[in-house]
C-alpha cells in the first residue's frame, strides 16, 4: 500500500513541477546547442566547448557575443 502511495506522490510531484517537460527541454538543448552556435557563427568547427568551472552570466554571454560579432563584421 505504501509503495503505490509513494509512486502516486512521485507522479504528482513530476506533474506539478513539469519535470518531464524540463528533461525534454534539456535533452533538446544538449542535442541542438552546439550546432546552433555554429550556425550563428559563435563557434567554429575546431573550437572545444569545455566548462572552465566559472558561471556564465548574462553579461559575460553578451560580451562574448558582441566580441565575436565585431570579429565577424570587421571582415566587411
């Protein structure tokens, strides 16, 4: 009896917090993140995307995008 109650609680928790959708989203992001960066010109084929252990803030991300956009547009 307790097992089914715990399973029901777990199912309700997953539903309430949209865990299935979150896992689906994260899986999609993992699969499409790197190709999207290449498409936008923010990553090259030989660039190794490794976590350096530092948090990426919105400001850091904006700075990197702006820097790379300037590099791209400087060719024109």
